[in-house]
C-alpha cells in the first residue's frame, strides 16, 4: 500500500502542484520562489521522512502571502488525500524539537475537525524573503484543508530562523507519528468509528 497524493490548484494568484508520499525517505526539493519557505518545507519533509515535491508559481512580485497560504491549502489537501480512510493510523502525534536556543512544541490530531492554536512570538517581521506572520497563515491553511487539529507553541527561543525551522521540523515529526501505522489498531482509532 502506498500512501501518496498529487494535488494541483490554479488561481489567478498562484499555480501550485504538490506531490506527497507519506511512506518516503525525506526526499524533497521544494520550489516556491521563496527561498526561506523552501528551506522550511525541506525541513518538514526530511524530518517527517516524507517525499515531497512542491512547485509554486505565485505572485511574489506582490509579496509572499498568496504563495505561502495557497501552498498550505494544497499541502493540507495532499495530506488528507494521502492519509485516506485513516485505518490503522495512530491519529495523534507530537514532538518537542530543540534547535540551539529554541524549543518548539507541536501536537496534532487527524480528527477531521480543523482547529489551529498557534503561539509563536517572533522578534522580527521577516526571515529572509518570508514574512514571519506567514507561518501562522500557512499552518492555519494546512490545518483547515487537512482537517487537522494543530497546536504549535514556541516554548522559548531568541532567533527567528531557529524558531521557525524548529516549528516546521516539529510539525514534520508530529505528522510522521500521527500517520504511522500501529498493527494493534483495527479499523479507525475513534470511539465514533469514523474520523
Ligand atoms: Mn536553517
């Protein structure tokens, strides 16, 4: 069984293709036109051990907003599609990831019910060519389109690059746990019988 998805989305603002393989090895070469965001997606895929291709042609002459938000929408849809009927998966995942002085918590539930709690103070407005405000927009889009309850909390940290990178890596590790299969789980792990 291979759990993968390819999702395409075209608007006047962005044209995006995402290919995601959950049972991968961490191969990734994102190309969104936003170097810092590519670096973040690469960290997510490598540490989640997902194979991830992202190509985004977006209106970066405006700013990075549409490209990052819409990539979140498409990635969330790819996650939902690749996870499929959720039979046998652990459903919950979490990680606390250190990066030098920064420590970031991520906990998530592939419940089918979208919700984002995001607590991340950044010291500056930008990391490279990415607005730090866009981290929240990205994770909001992912959580809604994947149908995921997602909590991200920066426990502490000083350097925005470290904080943001720890956040994306923690998300990858937490998602890897949530989508992993446990042979003891027969069917879907829910008292309701459906997720
Ligand atoms: Mn880095």
